[in-house]
């Protein structure tokens, strides 16, 4: 193998390495955003579960949450 071939192979490896670094950075960025979305969704589910539990407790304690029709109906 001559010097020219070795230099070409080194150049190809450097190009591949750079491409892989860019891909890893993009994946890391996407993963970070997905993790933030997951945390937000978990918080929303927690709040909804709490609201549902509060509503069940109010119904169980005799407080009615039904909407009554206005008198003119």
C-alpha cells in the first residue's frame, strides 16, 4: 500500500468520524427534548390523577358535581 492510499483511507476515516459525531450530537439533542416532553407529560398525568381523585372524593362525600339546568329550561 502506498502513501497515497493510506492518506485516502485516513481522509475517509476522518469524514466518517465527523459524520458520526454530528449524528451523535443530533441524537443527543433529540433525546434531551424527548426527556423534557416525557417529564412534562408525567407531570400532567399526575395533576389529572389528582384532579380525578379530588373529584371522586367530593362525589363520595355527598357533594354533587352534576350541572343543573337553568330554570328557564
